C-alpha cells in the first residue's frame, strides 16, 4: 500500500433518505481518526459546494452532534442535482474542482448518492486520473429506490420499505371499519424500479398487506387493473392497492400522464417528474365501479421517516461510510462500496467494492421472476429478500416528546 496523506471531502447528492447521514457519520468519524487524513471537509450541497468553495470543517463539529447524525433524516450537508458535462465536451467544472482540491490539499473524495451521483463520482475520478492528480475517490451508495447496479441492496431502501409496509398495515386496518366496499390506492416512489412498491407486500407478514401490487418492470393495463379490482371486490370489501409511480402502459407511456402534466416536466438529468397517479387511478375506479375510493401519495414521507427507520439500515449505512474511508486509505480508488450477503441461513451483510464505471447510470430492477404470473403482486422470493433488511427499530433521541436531530455548526473552511 502506498501511503497518501492529505485532506478529504465528503459530499451528498440526490434525494435524501432517513439514513443518509448515518453514512456521513461513518465516513466523518472514521476519517477524523485516521492519521493519513489531515483534514475532513463536508461539501455544502454536494459537487456544487465544491465548485463554489463552500466547505465545512467537520473537525470543528461537536462529536455528540456528529453521533446524532445516525438518526437524523435528510442530507445534513445539503444536496444537489447537478449534472457534470463530459470533460471532453466542457472541462470548466473539472478544472475548478481540481483547483479546489489543490487549494485544500484534498487527496480523498467520498460522494454519497445514487445512480446520477455515481456518474458524477466516476467522471471526477477519471478526470483526476487523466490530470495526473493523485486523489482516491470512492462512492458511498444511497437510494431508497434500491436500484444501484451490482449491490445486493442500498442504504435507505430498508427504512423506506419499513415505513411503507407499516403505513399500509395501519391504513389497511383503518379501511376496514366501515361496512361498505372501499378502495385505497397507495402511490409509492419508483420511476423504473419497483422495489419500494413491492415493499408494501411486507405488510402481509402481519396479515395487513395489499391485495394488488403493480410495478414498472411489467406493462400496466387499465382494463386488467379494473378487472383485478372487481375480482377482489367479490371476496372482500376493503381493497388495498400499491402502485409504483413509474408504471407504464404497453407503449411505454406513464400512467401518471393520463391525468397529469407533471410527467412532462424534466429535472437536470432528464427524469420525468412523477405525481398524481393515485388520484388518477382512484378517479377511474370510482367512475367505473362506484366504490368509495381514496388515493394516497406517500411522497417525501417515505424517504425521511427516521422515526420508523430499520436499525439494520442505520447500521449498514454507517458501515458503508466507514468502509469507503478505510478502503481508500488502503490504496483503492475509482470504486463504490457495495453490499453482499454472507453464506448461511442467518442474514449477515458484508461490504465489497465495485468499479464506478460499472455502477454509473446503470439500474437494478426487481427480477421478473419475483413478480406473480398475473403481474399484480410479488411472490415469496421478494419477501425472503426484503424481510431481513427491515429488522430492528432505530431509537432516535427525543426531547420534549420530539426527535432531537443533529445540529451541525457548519463552520466554513478557510
């Protein structure tokens, strides 16, 4: 191993999760204790903070507040959705990043995010190599969508899954109190991958799961959907449906586009803005059947519910940040930390490394063999995969009956 001494920068990017700060805590606390890392900086709003020279001195933080990051939702350092152009097309941003790295003697860069963030991480890594500037770069995974390629699962997914399954179970009971046929339709995040919507089925473990689950991995038919609703209504009055926001018809058109203009709006990475699907489907069901219907859009609640976090998820998120620092100091670069399951009946999670080139802009979807033949639910294979991930209840600190989140000083570096 070649010893490399210098400062490090840790940044967060993309949509937050309830455990993303646990990864930052793992990286920051590990870096502060490492003799090869001279200073630890946090980038304010991800790569944008680096470009604008807004770095926090993480060594100036109260250790007690850093410890509270484990149970603090959202991105404590601030996030961004900024797409770097290819350096061959425009290297302006890359030159600025290199300038900042040299200014602060940054030799380690850790970027905590999902698919698009790994693309950013990969581009910066390749540019530093091309420029001959020695800097070890590691991606720290996060995404509630669970769609990062090559890793068994992603930090953030399990806690969102636990919240979704819990909410479905609670509302399922609420929906049974009246003596009439009623339909609840949950709209759950997931543009191209249905992991989160599939997680609603985990409520079956407490006998309150959804009757129907629809994922974007298979085409969605309005006609078949109505037929499914009517078939369930012949057996029971309370009907629970979980739909992924990204479900499409056989022609690839988002079902949300049937009743909303939101899908026409794009973000910096060209992704459609989702929303309004539950209301659209609820109106269709009501018009077709006359049943009492209600659409529920979980929206941001599913990604920031730290009060319902999986302890397994919190611990693994911390482990990912810790592993990124340790592997980089050992001499590794241009990698992302991934998770794999150890052999044996008991669930044990281990970390490993994947090349950033393999991860960047790739997606992992729910295996079609985990979806039932009717394409309206998942089977036991998904349950076996997901149940171990939601184990354990995180115990955040409370004050006056409310959660006590981390309060960072955010001292700007000079």
